[in-house]
C-alpha cells in the first residue's frame, strides 16, 4: 500500500506532466470564486424545519445572485443574537427587536418586511375566562425564550402595566413554543404566549381545546436585512428579490406556510427601538 508521501509525489508528477503537455490552446485561468453569502434565519423553528422551509428560498436567491448562498441558523436565540451583532451574517431574517440590536452594532440595511404586523397572542383553554393580562394575576404565563419577539412584546406590556410583581403574573420561559403549549395542556401554566402564525397548530391538540384570548399591541413585522458590506449593486438585487419573493414558487410556498402574504418596503424609523416600545406601551 502506498504511503501518503508516495501518493502525494505521484499526484505532483501527474500535474507537472499535464502542465508540460498542455499547449497554448489548453491553457486557462481559474476565475476567483466568491465565498457563499451567509443567510441567517432566527431560531423561531427547529433547525431541521428551518432547513426544510428556507432551503428552497436559499437556492432561489443563489440563482438570482449568481452566487452561492449558505443557509444558517442557531439552536438558541442568544447564539443567533451574538452572531448577528458580530456581523457574521450577510443576509438575515429576524424579528423587530433583533434588528434594533443588530442595526446598533452593524451596518445592516433593511430589504423588506413581512406585510403582516407582529403581535403576541395569549392562548388558554377554551373554557377559561381570560380576557386581559390582569386575569392572569397569581397564575403562570408560559413564554418562549427571553429573546423571542413575542416574549419581548408581552414582557414589555406587563412591565408597562406593572403586572410582574408579587401576586401578579408569574412568567415561566420555555425553550420552544411547543413546550409553552404543552405547559397549558398539562396544567402547569394557565396560558401561553405565541405568534400569530402558530395559532393554526392549536388544532393539533385535540384532547384539550385551546384558543387565543387576547393579544398585545402590534409592531411592524418580521424582516429581512443585509449587511452593507455586500455593496450597493448586490443590496439592490437582494431587495428586488425579497420584494418579489411571492412571485416565485419557493417564496410563495414559504410565505403561504406561515400565512404571510409577502414582503413590503420598510424604513429604519419603523424599527427604531423607542418607536417599537412606544407602540407596545400599555
């Protein structure tokens, strides 16, 4: 069996022979290959589900740009937040509060936002009388992770209304939205906080009827942004692709799966953190 050194020498010899035997017509120059554009999707779904749903869109973007696009996510919001604020993503799908932090740390440009606004829906058993946060005083309210968009919406409203003290609403954070739902089903929580696009999953819990009872004030929806380092031509191409995403099969299917109708233009002032908090103030 040949040693690694012998195999390496043989490959070098073959390469040299090919180079000497090549005439002027066979000579060529390799074009520099651009590195993949990194597309980060915030972890509002399990990683495998993000790959399944966003993979076709990533492929479509690569075809539009003529450049590879590498789809990425994280298993937790903290890691995604860190990568986002460190500028590790060229293109990113995120909720409004993540964008506010990212724009403060990096030169991200808004490409477009989901037409539908984002609100936190409070879900409880169908028979439960729960019409307001005050009705949850002394009870447990299950929430997704602290950095989830709907969690920040609900927490801010609870803080504004001073309902987080002793005897008020008891908040428990969960790793996933599904575990929040299960907390209500198994009785360890009186209600849970969910985004609107998850509500159609409630019918899966046939043994325990759940329904949305009320919701927080809404803020401008989930958005796509790109880092300014990509340059104006690429940013313009990306923006055109995002705003017409509903016209291609991969984009239409993705949007339809969440009940979204498409992306629309957005401005930085819509996502200013003071503006967002002002909208949610109780």
